[in-house]
């Protein structure tokens, strides 16, 4: 069993709440993060960490950020979002 730290960012506080979860595989921990995010409309983002390493984060917009080791994927997601903003005129 592996232990993960969830840092839950909300609209109420600049400091994220810390919750610990245990799971045996990545799919289970991703599902637990999705549940944690959906528990309240005030929850904006859940960062999932194992020890001090960011595993992934997921936000209200459906964007799931991987760890920095997958920086190419993150850059592609950022480029995609930037392109959408340019098109919308924001």
C-alpha cells in the first residue's frame, strides 16, 4: 500500500488543505483525487504527491497535469490552452 498526500486548493483559502490517502495502484489514486475534487464546488485543484514528488494534479476544468518528468506533455497542454485563449480574444 502506498501513501499519497492530496493538497486540495479551494476558493476559501490561499493555503491548501492536506489529506492523506492510501492506494495500491495509480488508477485508484486518480479516482480518489477525482472524488476529492468533486466533493465540493469550492474545490478548484487537487495536487497528488507521493513523498515530496508531484505525481499529478487535476483541476475543475478537467485538466490533469502530470509530474514535471512529463514536461513535454505539460507544455503541449499549456500551448493548447494558450491557443484557445488567443482564439477567444481573452
